[in-house]
C-alpha cells in the first residue's frame, strides 16, 4: 500500500471534513499533526510534514488542503524526492492573511512529482487566478470547480467522491512500475 499523507490547513480539518473522513477510512493514511494550528510557523509546519514523510518506509502520496498545500511546496528537496504524487486542494494565498505571512513568498517552481491542484472560482482565501498561477508554476494538472468555496466542510465538502477519485488516480500511478528507459533518463 502506498502511504497517504493527509496535510490539513490552517486551523486543522474538523470532523466531517473530507480530510478527516479519508484519514479515518483509508488504511494507509497518516495525518500530519501540528503543534500550533492557529498561529502557524512555516519552519515548524515544514518540519512536521518532513518528519511524517520521512518516517514512511516507502514513497508517499500527499492529500493537502489550503495552507497544507503551501507548506508542502516549501518542503526541502530530499523530502520532495519521497513524494510520488500530491493532491493540492484549495491552496491558500498567504499574502492575503497576516497570520499566514510566514508562508510567503510561495515557491513558483515546477514540483518534482505529479500533482493536481483543485481550486474553486469562489474560494474566499485564494482567487482562482492565483491558484491557476500556482498550478502553472508547479507543473500541475488544474481542476477548477464552480461555486465550491474553500472546498471544505463549510462549503458542503464532507464526503467528496471527486476528490477521492483524483487521489485514487495518483495512488494508482504511484503503484505502476517505472519503465526502465524512463528510470534511466
């Protein structure tokens, strides 16, 4: 089984949120815990995620939400090398909220793993154009949802079948053996 690392965003994901449901339902899921969900520190969050990823006995797939997406793209290269895929949902814009400013500037470079950014045209925490710019810079597939808010419990996203299908596509891809010629390239 491919380990799935669940990375909640600012203030954590409450019970009933799709991340909390996945953490409880998926046998290979490991939820990242932060010491401070309210006043986040980039270095503390990145360290916590790094420890969680590196503690796994094989490469992982990430399911991140909001500020968890931004913390994920700040991971050091040795940790990013252990990621086989990432579902980055409703990435935050840390430049829009003072409490998240420690996470700015957001890295704008291609990520070394397959990733999917899911964003909404009505997200109050990150305009769709900013999420689209992230996706282009990160080399992401971009899924734009209509009228989905912050893709959280308040926006009606408890069980989220589309998100689970996107995650499963990343897991399936991670399970595929790499062709020898691709590994040698």
